[in-house]
C-alpha cells in the first residue's frame, strides 16, 4: 500500500512495480509463454494494465486467505475468481 504522502511520481513507480510483479507472477505460472508475455508487455498498454490488475487480485486473495475475519474465506475466493478471470483476459490478449 502506498503511504499517504506519496508523490505522483512515487505512485507511478508503485504502479510500475505492481505491473512488473504481475508479469513475473504470470511468467512463473506459464513458463512456456514467457517470451510471448515479455514481448507483448513491452508493446501493449492494455496487457500492462491487466498485469497490474492480476497482481492486485492475487495480493488481495493472499491477504484475505490469512485473515481471521469472518468474511476472509469468502473474500479470498472472490479475489481468486477475479484473478482467474483476469488470467483468461490475458490469455486472450496474448493469443
């Protein structure tokens, strides 16, 4: 999470890091598509945005999976479903 005092530049850096973490996560998930993912990531802004969304969904799912809150399991399932849907969007984008 970004600190409240982050500058616009700091926000951009955090976004770029999330985009790259999402890409890295996808490359680990689909090692046979690494080259394709890297090439499309460099050229396709929509794929970059999807990588960021994927990272956010995966992080949220992990957070809620560890939560002791009553709604933790349900939220984790919702975010896992969102991550899966985002994976499908990404697969369509790179195919």
